[in-house]
């Protein structure tokens, strides 16, 4: 007579969750995993420490309501097949997180024992696929700063081989990708101001064309307030032969400043606008420009 079957998990110090007995290569619906068995994505350039307030909020929500959305993960073997050099970073973890980095951090902060996961081993088919998924996860976050975006795009371009291929992977335009890469050519001081939200992106788009040591001075010049036109007294007659009326508007108009920020030349202005406007808006803008008074000079 056969002896009683022994469940090996009963002999272990820590019971194995039922879902964890599913073979690693099988993809299925959400399951639970021990939090410490899910490693953070080593390729994520996002600085989670800057999101502490948000992570605390998520942790409180998870304590109260539980985890409402699972984290996408891949099996350890799938990840190490494409990134064997990151074995020390993931340690002995069974899974590697792709999406849900803040949820994982919140679970650790809340000292929750488990994390809901869904296995998506297809995201580890290649390095390009992995970086594309990581980039898409991060770029969808509204509070991602432009330099973090640029670092994500840089890594994906390196893996895809060209900016055009990376743009296709991200469903963005090639000019958008180029603009993000140009941000990494900014001086560290300018990057810091951009990350802190102290300067808008439009003010630094073309600064990469200057030597790094001149960029900060140029940025400060652009931020100077535009001089208001000096007004003459009511009914004050103009001096005879004066070259410019005293109440003429400043030569540095808001339109001139905008043109300069967009690159200053028609090709650069067009590149900047293509990166920001939808095709329908670009078409409408072109029609408006061509329908103006200047467009009728040829009859």
C-alpha cells in the first residue's frame, strides 16, 4: 500500500502560495506572489524616491482597499535570458516587475506580505520589447519630468538602432524623439531647472545648439521681461524727422520671441511644430498662413 503523500511545501519555513506552483513559463490571470519575490525593474530610469508622497498615498489605499490593479511581471528565467548582466540586481527573486513600480514600492512601505501580479513573459522576448514596455509605462505618467523622458528614449534608441524605429515603438513622431535626445545635450544647470519645473520646455528646445557654458546665460536672457513701449503724453507732437515714434511697439514682440524659441528658421520652426501639433492642426495652420495678405502677392 502506498504511503501517505507528503506536500513538500508543508516542510518549508514559508508556505508556498498555490498560485506560485504554476510553472514559470505559463502566462495566466492575476495571481499572488510574495513581495520580496518580485524584483524591481533594473532598467527603469524613473526615480521612485522623488514620488514618496504619491507612494505613501498608494500604500494607504492598498491598506484600506487592497491592490486594485496587478503588476505586470516576467519570470526570472525570461528576464535573465535577455539581461544576464543584471542577475546581481534581481538577486534570488522569482519575478521581475515591468509595470507597477510604485505599487511594488507602496506594498513594501505598507509591509504587505503579497503583491498581485500578472505574468507577461512576452515582454521579455527581446531587449527592444522590454525597453519599449518600460518606456511606455513611464511615458504615460503625467508627472514624469522631461529629462527622465529623455533618458528612457535614449536607452530605447540605442536598442532599436535608430530614432525612427524608437519613435515607431513609442507611437511618437521622429521629431519628438529627436527633441527629447537634444535635452540630454543641455548643461547640467539647465537640466536641473527643467526637472524642477522652473523653466518651460519651450524655452530650452534649441539651447543644445549652443556650447554648454553659454546655455544658462542665454536662458536667463530669454526669461527677461519684454520691455513695455514707452508712451508719449497725450497729444504730444512727434519730433520732426524722428526715425522711430516714441510710442512704437518694442521690436522684440512676443511673436519674435516665439519664433526664436522654435528655432528661428522655417525648417526648425516646422520641425518644432510637427512635434507638438496633430496633423489636422498642422494642416489648418498651413492654410491660415497661406490665406493671409502675404499669400495674395502673386495674384
